[in-house]
C-alpha cells in the first residue's frame, strides 16, 4: 500500500511541501491529503491590502494555485473547509471537522506536515464579535472587509489598530478608498521593525498622505451602536469609527502542536532542525509561520512570519519527504514594504536587537539620493548601518526613501548573509547609471561612513 502524507494547512508552506513530495514520489508510492479550513489554497495574504485599495482589481489574482489545480495537476487530495482539531501521535492520525457539511473525519498518516501558519494577536477587548471590526489574515477576511466597505451606509471613518506592516499598509489602502483614517499604536512610533529614528521618517510620510497617527495610546475596548461599531475606546478617550481594522501582529499557530506534545521553542514557534523535521517525533515535519528559525546574525531562534520563508521551508520539507536532501539555513530578517510612496527596507539586527545579543557596535546614518542629483526624479534616501566593533562586520541595515529604495536592502542582505565587513562593502561593484544611482551608491556611502565611525572609536 502507498504511504500517506497528511498536510495541515493549505497555503504556502503546506502546499509547497506537498508539491515537492509529489514531484519525487508518484501516486503509487505516496498518497497526499491536505486539510485547509478556508476556501483557498496557495494565495498571497501579503497582497490583501492592495486588493482592498483597488490596486489589484480581482481577488483571484492573489491565488497562485487553486484546490482544483492541486487535485488535477498534482493528484493531491485537498480538502478545503476542513479544520483539523486534534493530532494523535500514538495512533498516527488526525481528526478534522467538516465546517460546511458537518461531521468528523479521521485520517491516518505515515508522514505529517504541520503548516498551520500564524494566528493574529487578539487582545481580550477584540474577542467579542462586533460588526465592522476586521482582521486581514485570509482572503475570506479581505472579502468580508470589502463587503462592509461597499455596504450602505458606507463607512467614512476608519481606525487601524496597530502600526506594523499590516497596519500601515491597510491604513494606506483605506485612505486610497477615500476614508478618513486614524492609526492607533501603543508604542512611540509606527513600524517598530525599524529603529525609532527611521520609524519617524515613516510616520512623517504617513501624515503627509493624510493618515492621522496616534502613538503612545492603549486601546481598551470597542463601542457599538445598533449592532455596528461606533468607536474605539482608548485610555485617552473614544475615537469614532465606522470600520476598524486590527493589525496587532501575529504569533505562531501552535495550539494543535502543543496539545500533541510537539516541542515549542523560546520564540513560541515549533522547534525544527535544518531539514524541517520536528526533533524527537519521527515522521513529523513543520514549516512556515508556525515554526521558529535560526537568525544567522544573532545566532538566536526567532519567529519571522513571511511568505518567502514559508515557501522555502515547505520546499525543503517536501524534498526531504520525497527522498532528496535539502536544508533551510536560517534567516537574516529581511523585509520591505511601501507606505504610500515611501519605501522601507530592513535586514539583520536593529540597535536594540544588537544590544540584546551582546554585540558592541557603531551605527551610522547616511543621507543620499536614489538617482544622480541632477537627474529628474532624484529624491532623498536614508541608509542606516549597524556594524560590530571592532571587527566591522555588518550586523544590520535599514533604508527609508522613495523609488529605488526598498530593493537596495537586498545588497545589504547578501552582505549580511556572507558575513561581510563594512570595509569590504565599500568596494562592492554595484550598478551605476544616473537614472538609477549616484556615482557613489547610497549603500557605498553608508559603508564608508561606517568605516570612518569604526576608526573614530579605535577600531
């Protein structure tokens, strides 16, 4: 009989694992069953803000591969609207609930891939269902929000709670739809994924786009009227709202794993080895936003929920399950986003991360332009580097600027990955032409400035 592989979660990590395993092992050798509690598989949750704004016109443009395509092209039994409720490792089976038809399904497995993703952070005050309050983690969430925005009476005042990637992107999306938007953030700045000085540049751009930012404010509850959201209640008073979007971040979705006794690491994600195996549990693998990864700069376990990592980790798991050999070597924390027309990129450690990891370091900030200063369209760009003292090894980088800013972070991510020093970086052979960069690229200017700072501190 064929072995059976069960996949819990039908998005990036789970279906990458299933697809890779299928490519290496035919139906006669391996039966693959995937359970997904939503309606969709392999979709871009990161694209939801651009669908909400109208920049992406159709929902299905965000779907990379449908359940039908997995069934027809890969012979994978994908069961949507099935929520796995328990894992029995002793009996080697999972229990799933049919959310539409009712009833319970039990399925045995030889190999299990746990790819449940992440779950939104939801404080106590957000757990009561109030009409007009939305998360934006899934396509179903996006569809519900769009329906509310287009329903009469149409909302005019939006409050976004949380100033991370999702929060700032959704604030922009709602402004583009013509709503008055206030963003509420408990911290002193939005975009806490960058240092405060860089985050202030982001805040300035958001205010310039018409987004009101309320920082240092704690949300304590929600107020409703006639069954609809009326206001967000804060420690500084109520903020009127016709629609509320929650962008408070996510945590690894490990409830099933913990109940089954799978090991959980210090970051809150499932512990896995470099091949994405769950240690001490034969035949069980995990990948995606539910696992923790090794940070290649700090050497510490971290939870970095990004589709890039989820796809790579799922691919690694699938190759190994299929009989090949692959490893996932870790992350450096690279991420980019767009806030209105401002581009933001970061990689490696922030100042507080470097301090917590025990590094001695210098930081420099370099101001430049995205193109040659005389070329039309040249606009400011700020590059911040953090370098270890006295070695000069790059520890982290952040970039805030206009066009051509965000993707420059990739050069810095490669330097981090390869443990380059800022001195070595000053000689990098980067592309130059007036429409794309000054003769001294902003990355090189920042590297030179870091070398000088190290010399000044007695390198």
